């Protein structure tokens, strides 16, 4: 699994966001390729709420197991979460154990990989750390995802069609 995170990847197909659901949530899922070959089950997903422009965006790298039955999350970046941050459980490694991290944070592979058991921690990537630099725009967010997820052509992900309120409300 570490190889899937560490190797340089590309998005294999054009990306488009879904139509919004009843909560205005949109998402995309795109297969990834390594050295020009689509890697079975390896996907980049994204999610956002159209009613919350430039906030609460998530990108995640995951791989589906045999027969596509079980999704294993490898890395996630949450940007300007509406929850205001993330609380790490006490079983996280080192200085992040039990710590609260800010609204923009990275659920990196290394914090969630259990080396002795060769598996990811139980749960949905429970351990996170703050980003070294905080993206100030969706374009900067994509650059950060490209770096942390090692995706060369992340720029092809379009901006969600956010609904901006001219009067400043959210």
C-alpha cells in the first residue's frame, strides 16, 4: 500500500462533479494510473457542498480490495472543515496522540499505517496533522493535494460550481 501512496500518479479520465444531492453535496471519483497503466481499484475522490463556497472540501486517495468489496483509505486532505477541526484519538503516534488539529488538516498515510501489522488503522483514517502551509484558494488546495498525494495532473480537477451569496451570508 505504501507504494501506491509514494509513487507518482495521474488521473486517468476527465473529472466532473456529480449533480448535487438533497444537501447540496457534490462529489467525483476518478481512477488513477501509474506509468500510463490504470491501477485497478486506485481512486481519487473529492467532495464539497455547493452552499459553502471555498470551505469543507475533501480529497481522498483509496484503493478497493479484491472484487471491489472493501475500500481502504490511504490518505485524505480536509480543507476548511465546517466542524472546525479534527480530534485525534489516543492511539495516534507520537506528538499527534489525542491532539486537536485545525480545520485544514492531512490524514497522512504514515500516521494511519500500523507497520507491525501491515495494515491501516481501523476507522476512516483517524489520525491527522495540520498542513505545513494552509491553502487560501481551491487552486492552492489542488496544488497541495498534488504534492501530498503525488498526482501529477491534479490541475484537471474543476472547481465545484459553488453558489456564492452576494450579501456575504453562507
